[in-house]
C-alpha cells in the first residue's frame, strides 16, 4: 500500500493527474479506515500505468474507459481493436501533417520563383489542401456494414447465383451489354430493385425490369483479380475494404502474405474466423495504417465506389504510398467506362422514373474507368482491364519502372 504522493512519485505523474483519473472513474482506490486517506495497491499502480500509456498514444478518456473495461473482462481482441483504431487516428494525423508540409514547401518554391509572386497561386494551393483535408475527414459508413456482416457471404453468393442464371450467354455479349439496371447495395435482404410497373412493355422499361445485383459476377471478378495479381510465394499484399476476406483469402491460398483492413469490426471478426492466419486490421482507404513501401501489391473489390471523387484520389495516393516501387494495384468494382457511359446510364434511369435507382446513383460514386487509367498512367503505371458486366470491371496497374 502507498499514499497518493508515493504513487505519483513511483509513476512519474502528478498527484493532480491521479485525482483527475479518480474523478473520471478510471481508478477507484480503497480508503484507509483509520484516516480516510486513499491507499494504492499494486493493482492500482498497474491500472494507472495502463491509463498513462493509453493517454501517451493520444487515446481519449472515453476510449480508455472502454479499453479498461475490455481488459477487466479479459477480452484481448476487443482491446486490440481499440489500439488499432487509435493507431489509425494517428496515421491519419501523420498523413495530414505530411500533406501540410508538402503544401508549405510548394508555397516556398512558388515564392522563390523569379518575378512577382502571384498570390492567387498560394490561395489555390490552400484551397486544394483544404478540400482534400475535408474529403479525408468526411467519409463515414452510411451503409452500416457492421449490421450486414452476418449475412454478407450468404448475400453475395445468392446474388451471384441468381444473377448468373439470368442468361448472359458469352463474354462478347456480356462485355457489350447496353442494359441499364437498378442498383442494390444497402438492403440487408438479398433482392434486386425492380421497376415499379412490371407490366410495362416498352424497350427502355424492359431493360430496367431485368434485375441488377450489386454482386453480379462476384466470383468472376475476384478470380480475375487474383489471377492478374498472381502473387509469388511470400509476397506481401494488402486488401482494402476486405469485408469478410473473400478476395484476400484467394490470394492467401496462392501463397501471399496477406493483410486485410476494413472499417467494420464485425466484418473483420468474420474474416479472422475464416482466415486465422491472415493479418487483420481496422482501417480505411483514406489513411492506411502502414508505413511507406510496406506491400508488393494492393487490391480492393466492391468497395472503392463508396468514396467520393476527391476521396478516390486520396485513396489512390495512399495505395501508392504503401506500395514498393514495383508494387501493383488490382481493383474490381462497379465503374462507368467513361463520362458518356455514365450520362447515358443516368439518362435512362431518369426516363424510367426509377427513384430507387436514381437515389443509389446519387449516394455512390462509381468511378470512370477512363479517368482511373489516365491517372494511373500519369503516375507511371501501365494498365489493363476487363469488363464483366454493364458496370463491373477489373483493373490492373503495374509500374513501368
């Protein structure tokens, strides 16, 4: 037993800090019966050390309270999740600081140029930096994938089987299809959107009545990604937005050393159960919680379209950051071929009056394949892609250097 002064001296913190933690309910030392003073046991000292350690890494008092509760219950996995979440926060802050330093350096370079300084250039740089910072901060999971984790694998298989049976006959027909199809992403029950007027027989409405499934050609897309990545044994790979790990699992079976990240704790728990040998971590596209040049390849499937255009650019930059100089990128997702494809698709949806489809198009940001390839090629990659259905594509990017 020791008093508060002795405890503070042993821990190297102030007595005031200890009292603050007591006020917040993080520690409850017993009081001596003789004088009513607090008496600190070795267990109290250990708990204070834990609190101090978690504060040192910037964890909030609320998260520390939850983390201590998990420690008390012996829930090591949940504690790890809190630590990973804090690590992700720190990586996001570090990435943002790096971006601010880069912007400042560009301002310095502009100021050093010969001739009078055009201050509008500084304003443009500042506006660009602000827009990207807001893009990084504003993403949230509006689809609540924690609630979908339990049925995710069943859902994708049901949708894939049902849609496969809808009669696409060969790759030429599939790749050249001009059908406009409703989109389903947030319903927990696995079913497509349908045109409200099932009896309409016009050509445009007939195309809309053919059901579209988010995970149509799911296995085909994942298999194409794994085939193109073709990891050598021991290569380090990262799957972003892994869900329950279906793509990462295929690459793991091919001998890759796979790490899978997702922002959904429940999805990751199911991924851990399915692939206990896989490295699994909380995180998202916009602040990958890994050091520079950590991976030989990065993949993602059916997740990139959840980002806004500005966020998609940040995600691509993050992929580049964590890849080695020869690292490759594999994306399988719903994409429009180009702006004309998107305009025609939206126009048909508007003509049909299909409100659910239009809402889905507004809530998601299906990228333009042409823009993705253009950006990647500007960064020194050579790209190739294949079209699985009206919207689903697989894209591979390999650096020329």
